């Protein structure tokens, strides 16, 4: 549930960022998002471009976390960059698909 909550927060950040600073063609522009790890105590931020964020959001079981915040007991690494790791949470697939704010 923590991951789904942070995903909702990041959706609001994404919507607000695009309204306040629409894309002007300059790349890369990094946005600050909340780390979507399983720790309810985590308040760290993560930087993603709009394209990276959309790629993570393409699958409701994918969550962007800071390197080192992955928990092998909670999911597997789908892919990684120098700035963030995308973890896949298959065990709760139905729950994440139901809570996906874009559906």
C-alpha cells in the first residue's frame, strides 16, 4: 500500500509540474518525485525525466526507488539507471492495477 500511496503522490507532482512548467523541448529536464520504496519512513526524492516517469508508469506493478532502496523480499529489479531503480511487484499485481490512478 505504501508504494501505491507514493505513486498517487507522484501522479499529483507530475500533473502539477507539467502545468507550472510545460515541456519546452529542452532535454533532459529532471523532475523531483517521491521514492516509491516499501518503507513508510522514507522521505527521499528521486529525479526522473518526463519520459522516464512515463516509462515507469506504463506498468502498474513498476515503482521507481532510489538505488539501495530495493527490497528483494518485496519485488525484483525490472531495470536500473544511475539515478533510480525500477522494481516490479508481481505478488500484489491485482491490487496495484486496481489502485492505478491512470485507469
